[in-house]
C-alpha cells in the first residue's frame, strides 16, 4: 500500500514539474533563435555595408598618406607632406623594427589569418567598457593600413558602416598580400611629424641614418611615434617621447623579442642620443609665402573633424595665389614704407559675398619655419577706433534708429563712478556735432556716449554676430578699442560691405575624402543687421576716406569705405619707455569695396622693439591703398545701392532737430524710413555723390590725401604725419588717477586691456 502511494506521489510530482521543463525549453529555444537572428542580421548588415566599400589597389597601399591642397579653379597647390619620401622595401626593414611594431601595435599579427582579430576586438571592448573611454583599440595592423589608405581618421567617421567596410577591405588585403608586404606598406605610410611620411623618412630626418643603423632605443621611438607623432616629438616633448619609447621596449620584452639586459640598457639611453640638431626645413618660395594661410587651413580642417596629415584628403581652399603673392611682396620689397625692419603687420583679405579668405599676411620677413606665428589671426590687439562702426554706431542705427544727422555732444566727459576723464586725440572738445562727423573725424567722446546709450550688453551681442567677441560686462572704454585680429575685423566689416549679410571667414571651401565623400562648406550667410544699418554705416565710412582720418587710403574714383584705428601706449608701457609718449602703439585700417574687405594691423611684437614713428603711422593705410588698387584692377567699380528703407535729404548743418536745407546748401544725411522728422522726405533724385559736401561743421584737421612718397623729404628722412587720430585709445596720463578701484569701474582705458607684449614668440611646430 505504501509503495502504491509513493508511486502515485512520484507520478504527481513528475506531472507538476513537466510544465516547468517546457517553459525553460522554450526560453532556451527563443534565446538561441534570437542569437541566430542577431547573427544573421549582423551578417546581412555587414554584407550591405561591405558592398559599397571602395576598392584599394597596391598603388594606393604603397602611396604616401598626405593631404593635397587645390585652388578653387582645381589647380594643385601643394602637398602637406614632405616632397621626398624614403620608401623602404621589405628586405631593407630590420627585423628589430618589425618586432617593435608588432609587439606594441598588434601582437597577434602573424597568427591572425583574417585581417581582423576577434579576440583583440572583444578584449578592447571590455577594456573600454571598464574605463568608460576609448582606452584600447581593436584594429589590427592590416586594419590600420586600410584606414590610412581608404578612410578618414576623424572621430565623426567612426561609424558602424565605416568599421564594416574597413574590416571587409582588411580581409581582402589579408588574402592578397603577405604579412611582410602589409608591414612594408604600413611602415612606409604612417605620418611621423614635420611633414615626414614613412619610418625610413623619419630615420633620416631625426637621426640622419637608414633604419638598419638605428640602435634598439632609437628603433623603439620610431616604432612608437605613429600613435601620436606630434605629442611624441623628441625635440619639443622629450619626456613624452621617452615615455612612448619605453612602452614599446616593454612590449618587446613581454613579447620575448628582447632580453632583460637589452631592455635595461635601452631604457637608460637618453632620448636625445643620436638625435640630429633640429633644423628648419628647406621650403619652396610658395610654401614660405603661403605658410600663414596653410596654417589656418590645417586648423580649419582639424576643426571640421579631420586629420589633414593622415586622412589623405583633397582640400579645396579659397586662396587667390596672385593676391597672396602681392600681399607678401608689398610688405617685404619696400613698396610700402614702415618705420623699421622690426615693425610688423598682419593683414587679411576677404570676399564679403561668400566669406572666402582670399589672402592673409602673417608678418614681414617671415622666417623659414613652417606653421610659425600668424599675426593676421593670432595677434589679437586693441583695434582702436576701427571698432566704432561695429560696436558703437552700427548698433545705434540698428536699435535706436539714429540718423547720420543725429547730434552728439563732444564735451568734457568723465567715466561714470570715477574721476577718469576721457579726451579726444587733440585734447580738445568740439561741442555739438553730427554722428557722421564724429565717425569721419574719429572723435572719442561721442563714441563712448553712443555706446552708453545703446548699452554694452546689446552692442556686444551685435558685434558677436559679426565675429568680434566683446565681453558683455566690458566697461565703456571698449567703445574706442576692443581686442580683435585682422581676420575678425575683415569679417565684421564684410557684413557692412554685403548689405548686412555676414559670412564667417573661411579658408576651406571643400573637403573630399578617399572614399569619395565630398563636403562643401560654402554657405548662404546670415543677416546680422538691417540693410539700412549697413548702408548708412558704409555711407559714413566713405567720408572717412574722402575727408576724415583715412585720407591716405584714398584711391581716386573708387567706391570704397573704411575706418582707421590708433592705439596709444598705456601708463605702464610709458613708465618703461617714456620716449614712446607721442607715437602710436598700434595702427589699423579696415577698408572695403563691394568686392573685397581688407583688414590691416601694424605694430610691434614686443614693447622693446620700437614704436610706430614717422611714415610708419600711415603704413596700414598705404598698404590698404596699394593692395586694394591691385585687387580692383580687373573688378567692376560698383557703388552700394540705397535701400528703400533709407531716406536721403540735404540737412542744415548741426540743426537739431534736423531741418531741410534750401538750394544746394546743407549736408547730405541719411534717415531710417519711418524715423525721420516730419517734413523730411527722400531727395535722392538730386543726389550726386561726386558733388557731395563733407559734413565739416568744424575745422577739420584731417590731412589731405597724399602719396606716401611725398612724406619722405629730400634728405631721405621721414616726416611726422598730422593724423587727426593720434590718440584714439588713451586717456591723458596726467589726469588718470592711480586708484585701482577707479580703474576697475571704468574698465580702465582699452589700451590696458591689450594682450601682453609676448606675441613675438614663434608657435611651436
């Protein structure tokens, strides 16, 4: 009886457990089905991506890996790599170098039969997941070779599609070439800094030896550099170079390719041992003239997510080589006079219709150093009064709808909350004057009062849209000087030249990658101000050149506009060099036509180098005059067309409110339509620009336009120019109090906000 009961209980338990077994069986089946589906889907997706993979030939695998620059008309300009590459065949590559590369880059290289290493990929995924970063790579040497040959190394291009295509091509390369051939291709393709491609080239560059004559430590450095050739530069960063070299040596030891004794001896060797003296590369004339431009191209390509040295790009740039040559020539052959040989210049030419940087000048007497200091872009110095259209009067028209006849008060002014008095260039005040006259004659007090009316925060936002970064918490003194480069100023003025539409200045027009993708970077621009604002500013800036502070830039019969800028030395500067008191620290001119904008800064890299004296005070204007004359020789001389949103009328001088003048009396002034006083209507039909009377309601001290040669007397010495803008940016030193609290609340004068005078040091290559 007991046995029967036990049998019944056993059968009962069996039937109770049976559904549970069925559930687990189903779960396992579904799990394997899902895995199978994922695998099949993965294979399908891999096949889908792989079918579009580019073909890679042996010529491509063997070729150098450098980007090439082309002009807009499709002409080859230059290669970013060295002109000579020492290609080393397999039998010339020492086993020691092969062992070093394989040990540190791909220890399973000779065992891997696919071209991809699943074990290494899984290991790298686990390592990266653990570190929550890209701490380890899973690419084999074959995959790295494929990436260098056919794809971009940009982070933005590390997509699943690219990885699939890279793996597919690697498998094809693995089938078609031996391990020694693959290693040969890789060794001759990698970038090794200073324009060198291939380890054979690098051995010659760094040690003046062939690869087979390098010792173990030198071989390890060469093998490790491709990981980050700039960072592991033994000249500039010896500690980092030694760190990388020792990693390679440790990998060789762990891979049983060297003994402990060899390792100990190699790690003790100085990183400088056998290193040849660093030298400037011999450069072609084109490379020397274009170096500042090339430097900005490289920076722009990098900013767009590409590696110009490793991505084998075809880069179309916006340079006009003839204009670039002319700009360089004018600064260096004596065509434009400077105070002395140490006086420097930075200049940028921009096409306002599309933002293309046509040419830049990084300085005078440029050294034979690639990627040196580019004063056109890197030198952010106080702009002096050239900032006034951007920060003061442009916003006043844009936001307050001021007319060019707006009456401003040029009288004694003390910065609010201080006892710091603001002075004009002549230490005089002229009383009531129109905005037109204040801008033409570069009066400081009206500019500061205008900025106060607009508000620094609002004016800062206006300037920022035009590429000039003026902090919103700046003091009012920024109205007469803000830090900017010639590139930024040319870009900002291009918005005035282009009816209020701003194009960010660009060096690169197009980038083509080896896999056939093309990226165009030209854009339609952004409207940053009303047409009325742009036109009214341009109309006033025409007067600066005709009869104001910029008469040395005048080109007969050319429709042009522009603004001067002069910066005086700070009190701290003058305490060191009292003799500098009567001369400018920086001198600017930014001018434009419908076709080109040219921004020019002149000055010195270091305070001790000298000061802008004599004819040097006009160098910026004279440089503009010569260069713009050259640029416009084959361009139509187009005037700006007055938009319907602007009213033009003859106004009685200094009338407040404005009164219409009778007959041919008065001065032509502009008003924003809808904001002109009653009784003033558009009289453009009777307007003749050639007969326009300048708004000279006071005796102007501006000099007449003269050729710069007339400023040199018969004895060969230069005479001092009587520019009416000698002190755009300096408060009278005898009247400025030394209280730090007063200086802080006024944000001092803008000459004190300039960058320190250490700009002359060359950039590290």
